[in-house]
C-alpha cells in the first residue's frame, strides 16, 4: 500500500471515529436535550449538527471542481434553530456525512496534491482534508462536552473511562504488537 493510499484509509477511519463519537453522545440524551442552549452565546447540539452538515455540504459537493464555500450556502442560517425533532436532526447529520464520505471515497491517491479552493484560497486536497479533520472534531468535542453536562443520569464513557487507564493499558500490553489504526478495535 502506498503512502497516499494509507493516508486516505487513515483519514476515513478518523472521520468515521468522530462521526461515531457524535452519534454516541447524541444517543445518550433525551430528544429534547438536543435542542438546549444554555445562553445566547452557546449553540445547542442541534445547531452544531446543522452547522457541521452545512459545512460538509458546501465543502464536499463538487469538491475538486468548485470553491468549497458555495454561493448557495447561508452559513449564518446554520445557527438558527429550525430543526425540531431528533429524526430531522439525524437526517441533517447523515446528509452532511454522506456528502463528505462520497467525496472522500471518490478520491484517488494522485489527486491528493490537486489544488482546490475555499473562499478563493488555494489548498492541496490533503490540506483541505486536514483542515476539516481539525474543524469537525472541534465541534464534535463541543457536542460530547455539552451532552455530558446535559445528561441527567450516568454517562457512558466514549473513551477510556475515568480511573480505568491502568486496566485498559494492561489489556493492550497483554496483546502482541500489531500495526493497525486505533479505530480498528471499535
């Protein structure tokens, strides 16, 4: 496998990991909790989902052939509460992720150095992917943190549970060394 193939496989796993984290966080909440904003300066989980989806649709539609900030995108409206049900929220979430993964799945290794534009600023495909690999986890981290605050009962950890690092590490070190992505255990 070439370095470029390895990169594409790795980023697919990374993005899928963060998508899954967001879903596991949302699954732990009551539907109405997805729409809570604690003050005028915070966004509900639903609003964060709407923004992520809007960004994904803009960035990854016609990824190699048009600017990533589409003329039809209304970014400011992504921060208005217009989604009213969990079902609608999940449709919005999946629409963005489907667009993203379709674009990533269509890439070939030789396209990774192609220049694309976001707001008229040139990026290699690798740079554009890495830009979103910083952006999406930033917001998913907000979702997880918010969900932990809103949860009214025991939180099911999405990573190594508190005070369980030693047993987690013991289990890992009890196995043979291998070359794999950390998400392969998920």
